[in-house]
C-alpha cells in the first residue's frame, strides 16, 4: 500500500503536494485515507486538493493550537478492503483525524476504522445519511449536503420554476448516494399539488444498455415533464446519452454527482439538463469569494476546479479546525461536542450546522446549473423551506 507523509508549511510552497518530512512531536496530524487510483480518484483528489489549501492557510496563519498541521496519506485504490487498510495505515502514522473518500460506500471502511480507534472522521464529500452517525458512528461527519436535499431541491425547483407536473423516477441502485437523491425526491413530490409520478424504474451503473427502461418511458401516453435521474459517474454518461438518443426531450434532473463539464463531450449539445451545486466552477457564482477560491485552486493545482466537490473538502478542514481550537484539543469527544454546537456556522461555501442527531447538512441553498447546447451555467438558486426529517432520510 502506498503511504505518504507530508509537512505542509505555508502557502508559499503553493504546490498542493508538499515536500515529505519526518514526523514531528509538535504537529497535529490529519490522515487522508482516500483514492489515489481508480474511478473515485476523480472525486477524491479535487476535494483533497481543496482541503490541503485550507491546511496551508491555517499553517501560514500560525497553525492549529499553535502547532503546524502535518498530513499523512494512504491509497484506498477505490476498493473497500483497501479502504479499511488505508484507514489503519494513516492511524498507524499518527493521525489525529481521518479524512475518507467522497462516497459512503467507498469511504465507510476507513471511517469505521477511525471510529473503532476513537478518532473523528470526515468524508471528503459523501452525501448519504449513512456517512455519519447513522452508518458509521458518533465521531463521523460530512461537511457536504445530503443527497436527499439534492433530490428534494430539484423536485421543488422544477415544479415551481419550470412548471413541471409529471415526473418519471429512474434510480441507479449502485450506491447509497444515488438512493439518497431519489429518497429526497420521494419526500418532496407528495407535497407538490398536482404533481404526479407517472412511472419509475431502476438500473445498475454498470449496465451497458437501459433500452428496456427507455422503452417503458416512451410507452407512456405523454412524455414526462421531467425525469428524476438518480445516478453518478461513471454510468451516468451512458444513461443520459441513451435517453437523449432515444428522442426523449424531458428535463433531466440529477444530483450534484454529475456536475462538471469534463464529460459533456460524450453527449454533444446536451440541453434541458439540470443539477444543483454548492458553488459554481463556471466563473458565474454570485459570491465573489467563490470565484476567488477558484483562482486560488488553479494557482495551487495548475487547473480549474473540475466539479463542485472541491468545496466540501475545504469546508471540512475549516469546521474541524474551528472545533479543535474551541475545544483546545484534538480529542474526539471534545471536538465532536464543539462541532455539534455549530448552528449556521459561517464558511466560504455557506453555513454549516451539526447536531447530536445528524452530522450532515439537511437544508442548504443550492445554485441550479443548466446545461444548454453543451454549455453549463448557473440559472437560478433554490433552498428547500424545511429540513428533511431524519426518519424520512432513513427510509
């Protein structure tokens, strides 16, 4: 297993991968048990790069509790068994807090290892309710926004702003994240007067063809106003391409897992496609601080942020470090107590709230990105008026 130890001195180095250094007794250690290979690297690396930027900022400002933050890493190889090993590796290297992969299914093995060792863990950007208390334990958190909030957001926004009334629900059963999107949609839809579900179906991310599902959509008396497509990469591209190739022109609503322009060449001139994002990577975010961060990210990494999933990586270090400072310690119980006091805690990418019941965000403002003629851009924003009850999140 590949493991690495870094000392992150200041932003002066500007390279997100800093120079190796020996362990120091006066350092606080953050361990990244994340994917440096395999398909999850596309999610994990950008978020980890953003986390490293926040660590560099903290170190440049004098450190945490007067100590510099040191980083250790281990590659999960996008494999669940390797994920558990990676968690053990960073703990053996002295981690005071463990950061794990963006997805619950692939990050949970390392998070469970940290939980067993009595350490706080943060998922880089996981958005299943299970990536926290419900699936790992009381020391586990995510600074991102629940997948269910994404599904609820898209249902409400498309109904109120686009006049959608008929919906088709298409669930990719591969991950808890995908299920979470549809769970939020299921929670929101009955609250919308005159909205109706005209059909539902499932598929698997690795399915080469969803012809049977498409046939069922096309057999409907009328094309649905919107398809709630609950999926993620890599299979999302194939599903979207097949839907459009079949001549179905319904709005396609998805979660944040398909944000980014890197895949759009596979579906030329894609239009009427909508996703919710925490911040825009397209240079049109209404918050100038987000654009400033995007420039800093490019300076540090050499490239623009590839998706909105860079942002939770920055936020998790920010809120954890604040909790450590307030607790005066990295000890897990003390840090968790401070995190659970955060109610609308300001961050660069919006407020964060944690409670003893939920270590996720179950209400947030989302920007709505529309892809039209192959070009994505922000067209609106939406905040669900009420948090989604935990009982509904756990269905």
